[in-house]
C-alpha cells in the first residue's frame, strides 16, 4: 500500500498570552495582516484566536489565546524562516531596530548565518540564510540568543 501524500503546511499555530499584543507584534515585525473573517469565536462569543496572513510564510499563522502554554514556550524557537543572504539579515536587523523589536546580531549557524527575533511571549523566531559558509566559520553557540531558557 502506498502512503498518502502530504500537500504542505495548512497553518502554523502559536499559543499567546494576549491576542492584541501578539497581533501588533506580528504586524510590525513581519507585515502580517489579520484575516478577521477567520477569527475563532467560541459558543459563548469569546474571541480566542486570530488567523494572520504573513507575506512569504506560505501558510497562515494562528495566534491562539493560551497563556499557560505560551509561558512554557518562552525561549523556544519553533520556526526558522528562510532569507537569501547576509545582506538580507542586515536589512532585517535595520527593520527590527526601527520598530524597537528585540533581536540578535548576525550569528553564525551550522551552515549559514541567522538573526533571532523575540515575540512578546518570549518565543524566538530565526531568520536563516540560504547562503552557506564553510567549516572555517565557528557556530555562535555561546550567544544567549541560541540558548533555550
């Protein structure tokens, strides 16, 4: 019997402590747009999730209200986003700095370079280059941005 196909990622889901604060962050940091038609509202009328369209992500992002789980994700990096090269990382750093978004400097990864950005719940997202380097580059293991808390 042949295994069934996976067609891609339907959506990503992040637990958050506060919907509005997280929405504002993803709008500023990544140009996300809320798709209000897909707001999740329970039977009592309580709004418990936003669905976002994030340029370049390739799948919607759900911000799900769940403060307890969000707190446990602090310091964790569940997603690594692909960028072209170190020049792209420099532009991202300038963007994050102009919006006062916490971020790392350019770090050396195992095969490329990366920048880490932190969302309001302390979750870390990595932007990693398609551009690679050789073994002469030493991974930035000692950076606090690469340490899980």
